[in-house]
C-alpha cells in the first residue's frame, strides 16, 4: 500500500475517533453524538438526542436542574421517526 494512503488513513481515523462511539458525559454535542434542548423551564427539561449522545443529554439535564437547585429525575423517552430519541427529566 502506498505510504501516502497509509498516512492519510491514519490521520483520518485519529481525527474522527473523538466523535465515533458513545460520548463521555463531558463531551460536547456533534454530528454523531447529538443532544439538543427542545424545551426547559423550572420544572423540567426535554432533550432530543442520539443513542451515542445520551450521556451528554443526562449531563445537560443535571446542569439545567442544578440552576434551580433541584435534581434531574429521568421520566423516560420515546423514539420518533428517525434515529433520535426525545427524553424528559423533571427537576425535583
């Protein structure tokens, strides 16, 4: 195999390895590890997220509820059309 191709593949794999696979709790959302707040208030938060973005969504819910000095309690999620899930937490 051509050395140039090997180097290109190695660099590409290294560059994309941070966004492939499940996110860590402290990761930032990206195109694969998605998490987006749909609605929030003092009583709860609803977040749309990918399966690999679930840890990010849980962190976002914890951070939101902490701003009102409450704990985030997961109430469940639902799959809609497409790959993402919509989950809801209550601030209790």
